[in-house]
C-alpha cells in the first residue's frame, strides 16, 4: 500500500483518539518506530502484511469514498497514490448536501465527518477520476453555465480548483455559485454566466468561503 495524505492523517487521528504514541503502535504492529515515522510521508510504502494490521485500526478515520469492494469481494482502500482500475467497478455512496448544508460546510473537517454529524442522506457515485477524494453530491436548484436544473453535481472537498475547471463556490455570506474558474498570472475570474467575480489570487479567500471542483455531473433525461 502506498501512503497518501489520508493514511498519514488517519494514523495521527488514531493516535490522538486513543491517547497513544507512535512507539506503542509500532510495537503493536511489529515494526520499528523509525518505520512508523515513514508512514507519515505520502509516497512511502506499507507492506501487505503490516497494512492488514494497520487498516482495521485506522479505517474509521479514512474517507469512505476511497473504500470499495474489490473484484475478489474484499474490502479495500484505494490510495490517492495508487489508482486501481477495479475501484471504478462499483459505485460508492457519497453525502448528498442541500443548499443550507453546503453553505455551512467548510473543509476544515472532512466531508464524511460533516455528513455523520448532520446525518446526511447519500447518493450513488460511480468513481470516474482516480486520486480525487472527499466527494459529495449537490443537486443544482437553478440552471447555470449550461448545466440544467436538477443536475447532480459531484464535487471534491479535497481537490484544488485548476484553471478552466467548473467549481461549486460558496461565498462568505452563504451564497452558492456554479461557475468556471479561470486564472491568468496573479488574477482569477469566476464566470457564472450572468455574472463574473474577479480579483487577485491573494483575495480569493476574502470573496469565497470554499471552492469545490466539480468532478462530473449527471443529468436525467425523461
């Protein structure tokens, strides 16, 4: 298993939640403490036998949308650093947010923690892009930038917006905007079709509470 940021964070959360130390955990799993230190560095490897011992301990702290059932019928975690083809064979259930919930959510906590706290319903998502975690679903209540009303947007709470990507933005006042995010030099523009929000990149977080890249969206045609 390749260590990714989720695994490193989950180990830290496990240690904190159980009031234990790296030294104690390394002895429990049967590795040197120096080996355990390497597991906090994304890109490092964990042997299959040690991962089999570690995974049950940290599973509750891993993003649910990265856990899937393999073609062999076994539960597995898909590392952000090791995209597996069979992760796309099965849909996963991701949190479904309404406007009020999306306006309240900030990625200070994981989307799964928020979903559990808010007791959110779920929507089926067929993974399409490897390496994108923290997926949630939002049903568009008004048409925007060519996306029809009622479309299911699947956005990432962990990925960063890139130039010319579709984003689901929330403002500091709680407004929700779907638009195309452009950057040029030190400037940015959010093109929402009927309006444009522009400014210097250093001002982005003075205008938006969050910018969630939209991975894909689904439209039902009757």
